[in-house]
C-alpha cells in the first residue's frame, strides 16, 4: 500500500490510500483518470475539430468568393452535394450550420476550456488531480461520443443539420421542411445533448477542485487569474447549459412526438399542420439565455490565459489583480441579463429593447477594465516577445477592435439595420472567434513545455502568428464595410442583386485571405506534432514563471508532485520586485527568504 498526501485549503493533510499497479496502455492513455492526459485528449480533439470547421468554412468561402465558378475538383469529396460543379444550395446552409456549431461548441468550448481547465487547475492550485478522476474521464468520453455522432452526420445521405447554428424553429422542428432538417438535425440535437452533459460533468469537477483542493496557503486571493477565469467559466456553464439542453429536448419532442412547444399555424405545400399554440420566439429566448453566456464561456478562459502570459512575459506584476477578478465577476453576472440583444428584430416591446440595450452597454465596462489592465501591464514592461506573448497581444488587439463594434450592435436602432448583414459576422468572429483562438494558441505555446517536456519552434511560431494575424484582419475588417452597405449573410448566391455586385472583388479578396489563414494553421500543426517528438527538451521552468505548475518535474506523473504538496506564501505575480536578486519569485518562496525585496505588508502567515 502507498500513501499520498492531499492537502486542502485551510485543513490539515489527509491521507488517501490507493493501490499502485503497472498501468497498461489503455489505462494510461485512453481511459486515463490523470487530468493531464485528459487535457491532452481534449486538445487533440479540439485541433481535429478546428481543421474540420476550417475546411467547411473554406468550402462556403469558395462559393462566396467565386459564385459563378464551377468546382468540379470537389466532386470526389462532396459527391452529390456538387451538381455540375456547383455547390448545392441546401448543402451551403449545412456548411454554415456545421461550421458555427463545430467552432463555437466543439473547439472553443470543449477544446479550449476542456484542455486548459483540466490541465492547469490541479497544477496551479496545488492538487494531486481533479476532485473526481472518474467523472473527469467520463466527461471526455461523453464528449467523444457527441463528436462521433456530429462527425457521422456529415456523411449521411440527407446531409447534416441545415437550420443555421442557432437551429431556429420552425425550420429545425419539421423533419420534412428541407433535407437538412431530417436525420442530420436529429443527430445534431442528440450530439448537443451529450455535449452539454459532458460540459456539466466537467464544470462540476472544476468548481469542486478549486473550492476544496487548494494546497496549504493557497487562499482565493493568491490564485492565478487563469484559475479565476476557469472557475467563472465553469459557473457560467453550470447555470446556462441546462437551459439549452431543455430547448434541445423540447425541440426533439416537437420533431418526433407531435408536441407544439415551438410550432403554431404551420403550412407545408399548402397543407395546414395540426400544431398550434407554440412559439418559435420561446426557442430564441431559451437558446440565447445560453447563447450569450456562451460568448463568455468561450472568451473567459482566453482572458485568464492572456493575463498569465502577459504578466510573465512583461516581467511585471499584473496591473489591478483585484479589479481583474471583479471584472470577471461582473461579466459573469451581466452575461445572464443581456440575451435579448440578439432578439431586437423579433418585434419585442421597444421599452424592453431599451433595457437590454442599456445592460449590453454596461457590460462593456468590465471588459474595458480588463483591456486597460492588460495595456497597463504591458506599459514600460521588460517585454519578451515569445510566440505565446505575440498571440496574447494579438488577443488584446482583436478583443478591442471586435469589442468596439459590439457597442454599435448593442444599440437596438442600429442593430435592426445591421442584424442580418456581414457586419455581425465580422463582429463576433473578431471578438469571440478569432480572439478566443489567439488565447488558445497563446496557451498552447506557453504550456507546451509542461504538457510534453519539449519546446515548440519559436521561428515557426512567429510565422504562424503573423500569417494568422494578417489573415484574420484581412478577412473580417472588409466584412464590416460590406455589412454597413447592407450585404446579407447566409445568402448562397447574391449575384442576382445588382446592388451587391459591386462587392464581387471584395468577396474574392476575403476568400483568398481565408484560404491564407487556414494554410497558416498547417504551419502550427507541423510545429506542434514535430515538437512533441523532436523539439528541444525543456527545463523545469523555461519562462521563469511564479505559478505552481513550474515547481513539478518537467513531465509530472500522476499526482503531479513526487513528494509533499507545495505550500504557497505569496501571490503569483511577484515579477521584477525591487531588491530581489531575480526578476521572479515563485509562490513557494517564503517572505522570510526575500528580506531585501519585502514590502511592509509582506509577511509569512504560516
């Protein structure tokens, strides 16, 4: 029998006894209960889905960039969805639907939060593992099953779901409406129900671990901002995802069991259906009650990662630590009361619209606090321009430029005019999509040495950054311009409208930039895979960081620390402290050992 110490915040060490035995391949790498292995599983799945979603976006950008061209070379890949070299219009809508679903949920929710919440929470709070290793494993495998079903739906005869990624009824509620509302939509709903179950299991684990398994000395105000961000993300998911689950289940009832939650007075081919009494607007309320917190479920982990990377590489304490925590809390609360700004065009009462408009503009305040604090941290810092730092700064740039257009769309009078145009597409891709990807890339480059014990190639990383950064702005900035001019989104072919023909060259330009952006990701993929096996070996703390994960061995085993758990004495941002011999002081160094740099309030509490 072997004994392992598990220390929780504010309590004495307890002892958990467990049998040590040689793990076989499946126990170690497939059905592992080690949070670090599960994090890598989420990362690999997220990368896979990112390339699938990116490929789908290139298919419909080909259509938009060259609407009169024929693409016969795609026939061996797409089969019946290409007719005489032309993309099937229904398949176009399916491409848009699946691209949005995959990127928002399977990449930027599961891939981003699943990877870094799993990997960093136990390491940065000083825990051996998650509160429940089995529940953690179960969370990933339910997500994997959801992924298999969603991927399978791409290949069925009637095609994948084609109701838009928001799957609004009545289109999504009537299997006979279009081909994409048949089996593909059913599989979409089943997959999403499983996905939500997975995220709820993960969220419970993250919250429990942060609250109960912090090591000795790790008070809430000594946690890194990454942990605060992951914690609030999990709280948001736990409160919001059940609402989307209820919407999905009610939609399944309407599709399969004859209920009328979202259907009323529907005619198909001149024949009236029996449904009555339902409201499609009810579905929008349920969807967007999750949908707006989902924006922050996607972006909050990137907030935390960016804060950590910027402070580490600026060699400065993070500016306004408590204000950063307060802004996260403010965003978390306000995100639940602004869902109506997605519904200004539904005919809501103008007074209610003004309330949602006011709350939407208010939520810009805590976001602005975060931007100001990041910029203040960078100001006059001794900046090291690592690849991770470049992506973190790129994140701040995208969050600012995309967020400013959010203020425009928060105005109900302007939103009604811009709602179904490319202005909206540009806004949410900058502020949520591309920005969250930049946060994810910053995290991968920064914590790759701790994940795999090797360093990624920095030169390839810089090429990846600059090509991606340029491609993002070249794709989405022109979309603002054509959106203001009224160019509509979700249109398969716009050449029949004389008004929009002047934007032919602009759409071609956007499509070329999108292809460049996807191509750049293959540089990352090569760097990632090559570095896992042949990258330069990492030292235990290559970035000279203060947080606890860098006090473990280069490749920590299951349990993270081979001996007793570390004790925390200070906050995680003691960088470039006057009087200190080094420009960093790890959290595990007592104040009694740093007398030359201590401030009056810096005293050991143990």
